[in-house]
């Protein structure tokens, strides 16, 4: 049986560039056709905005580098029901599109099942959390000025064409919470490089184009003769600073660092220096003695809770409508991470875990090792309960 192509393979083909670290330079991959044309299109977004209870910020509209106030494209007082007042009004939104504005559909991994599945597969391949946004831009338009993003992204062209100009970073690796794009604070030489000089790279994206854009690369994007729809699969900054923030949380358990500092310490330079030196030394000593296993567990938990969770079958299981099936297929794209210890196997599903043991552990491991992902309870009826539990948690599909 041929292995199912992963989301990463669908995007880039040869995955060697993403084996150990994320590339720090842009890369362009050309696929025979859009690798996500089966899950996102103009028609899919038509349905999303016209038939679903969509609210900001799941749809934001930008024009002339400004976000349009939500009130101009919500139902507001025109709503048939007070509960619809903050929903998107498709008629009002369409007027902005006709004026050249860009629609940004945020977190499609939460609103379109196919996108969610794709994001989970991409997360599995990279071991990192993934989210998805769509950008819909009319022809001859540019709604956002040049800027950099604080997340790295796969830019996947779905429909039409878009023109990208890229400049190397002003400072490498901007962090989401610390380094916003502020062009007015650039040094003159950097401002000239970004606003007067030719770009470092130029690309024209068409369906089948996939651009890897590392965080920090300045980009200027526009359409010409055709409208454009592209998706960005974004990866947040997971760096040494991520670990540092977890360490800082752990230092809250150090009694010396919870003591009040001397009164007026900040007013006298000598007292300030003494106080800072003592605090920093205490931190360094505490860091050297931190429980590394605890730190590892906290960092791993931070990663797991950022992953898109598996689809819990809340209603069906809640009313007792379990399948009582004898054969089911494990949905590996729904499993964030597997952890085996002694007689237990834990399936990490993002916001929750499922632990199996004994015959259940053997059945899951056999299904995965065989490559079929099938759990067969025909010869062992005790496994029916396992299948029900995995189905309830959204990580199994009933076969019979």
C-alpha cells in the first residue's frame, strides 16, 4: 500500500529543506497544480461568507493599508435577529471588494474541515503548530503596504496571480510579542534599501506556486490583471526565547526572587546596581539547579496545547450514539504526538490526551506498524470498546 502523501509533501515535493530546521531564506516551489485546490476555492469562501454565521475577526477587510471598521460590514441594526447583529453582512462586505479591498479570512483551520485536516498533517510533519488564513484580493489592487510578518509561512497560490517583491530582513528573527514592523524607526540607509532600492527577490505566483516566506522578510504584494486567492499556513516563532519564558515562569518558585526589593532602590545608582546584581546572580544560580525534566515537560506541554486539537465527537458520544463497530481506521492526521511508556501508549490530541494500555496498546501499535492503521475487533470483541473511545475522541473512522 502506498503511503499517503503528507501535507508537507503536497506543498514542496522534496521535503529535504525542512528536515531539521526551518529555512531562513525564501524558497519557491512549483507544483503541477494548487496542492489545496480540493479544499479551498472562490466557491468555498462564497459559501463561508454567505451561509455561515461568520463574525470578525474571522473576516477582516483592508483597504489603503487600513483595516475597515467592523461596523461597516456587520448586520448591526439591519439584523433580523439581535443575535445576528455582529455577523458579517455579505452585501455590505461585497461593496468593499468591488472597491478594491482585500478580504482576510482568519483561522480557516477552525472554520473549514479540510483546511483543519491539512494543518494537522503539516503540524505532524514539522512538529510545530500551524494556522491558516486566506487572502482574497481583486485585480489591480494592493491593500497592505510593504511590511514583514512575525510568523513564517507557506504562501500557497490557489486562484489567479499575485506579484511579490521581497527584501532581506532589517533584523533577523522578529518575535511576535516584541518586534512589530515600524518603518518610521528605520535608519536612513535601511529605509532607502527597503523603499528606494530594487528588491532582493521577485516572484509571480500562479496556481501551483508555493512560496516559503521566513519571518522578518519584508514584502510588497499586489495584483495586476487577475484577482488573487492565496492561503498562508503560518508557523509561530518557537525559539530559545520560548524556552526562556517557561524558565521565567519556573523562577516564580524561587523564594529569594519573591522577596520585596529595598525601598527607593531605583533612585540611587549604587543601590540599583547592587540590587540588580544580586537579583541576576540569584536567577543564574536558580537556573543552574532547575529540574530539567520538569522544564522539558512544561515546554512539551506548551507545544502540545498550541497544536490544533482533534475533532471531538461531542454530540454523538454525549447522547450515547457510539458506533459499536468491529473495524475502524485510525486517523493519524488527528494525532499530534504518540508517547509510549511501559504498558501505556498516550495519544496526544492537542487539548487532551487518550491513554491506552494492555490489549488496546497492542492493537493501536499493530495498526500503525502495519501501515493500514486498521483496528480489527472481529476476533477480539473487547476492542469494540477501544474503537468507541477512539471514535468519540475523533481519531478513528468506522469501517464496519
